């Protein structure tokens, strides 16, 4: 295979979401070692003749994620013009389902839509959303590379905290989104998202800076961008959290 053919081959797989194959010893050793938190005795898809090649493993993973991504429209259809809780009668304009890459390795979960989100139908588009975009770009990604959603899909009146009955009706759709996207890392933005996902009453100051196994992902709680707008000094802690997220995504 010529150099030009190899380049075209890698570009093609890049479009599919495959990051490429490296031949150096460091990469091959990393591919041969179990992932952080993985069960070394479990080898799904391993042929009887021995371990699969790195390219085959990546290809199988991509196909599985592609198949699961096709269910996001189904989840949105099931949600419909939701009237399951009282929020539909309390001034919400529209449902804010979620946005981003359905094959994302990184997912952000916030609390609920605000006024700007209720108008535009997309999570995190106001001032806090602009800051979140900068945070995403700071770790070398684009907003389109990640998936962003909220625990609650409708704006609570006056941006109050969601109430237990509202969470009960709405969170199953978030769980389905997570199970469909199958991110490697979930960043819970703020106290409410972290407490809802982890089923805890611990304050965000105690939760952030720690890693939790959540479904098939690693959950990293951190401060909400809206809090950073009020408390710029907390940006340093969020940056430390995001550097750890970046390292996990890189397999470090």
C-alpha cells in the first residue's frame, strides 16, 4: 500500500469516528493493557484463536455505538410534547431534549433549561452555555464533539429547582439518553445534576474532584458554569476537573 493510499484509508476511517492506528511501542502496549476499571477476565468479541487486533476492536466498538445512536430519535419521539408533570402547564415554551454528537465519549448533564434555552430549544445557549463552550474548547474539543443534556427537559418557572415529582417523570429519558450514547465520561454540572445522578444529598463541594463509576461511564461532578459566572475564583477547580476528564478520554 502506497503512502497516499494509506493516508486515504486513515481519512476514511477518521470520518467513521476511528481515531487511527499507531505502530509505536507505547501505543501497542496501551492497546494490549486493560482499560482503567475494566475486568481483565472479560474479553467480549475475542476470537477463539486469540486476542482481536486493535483495528478490529475499534471497528466493533464503533458499530455498536452507531447502532445505539439510532435510538435517540426514538427517545425524543417517546417524550413527545410531554405532559407527564406539571411543568407543561407552568409556562414552558418547548421541550429541550439535548444536543450534540450521538457517539460522544464525553457527555455533560445540567439541571434544567433556563430562559434562553426555553426559547431556542437547545441546552446551554445563554451566558452559562457560552462559558461551557469555552471549557469544552479548552480541553481540545468542540461543542459538536460532545453531547449536552439536562436532568429536566422543561424550564421550571423562574428557574427554580426542579421538584421531586418532576425529576421522577423526566429522569428516565435522561437515563435512556446516557445508555444510548454510552459516553466514556459524564460531567455533572452543578449540585442538582450531581445529586440527582448519584442519589445523594452531599454538597457539590464534597462531590467535585472525585470520580464515580456510573452505569458504564466515569462520572465527574464539577461546578455549574452559572456558578462560575458568579464566582470566578472557582474556575481553577473546574479546570483541574476538566484536565482529569481530558486525561481519562486519552486513556491516561
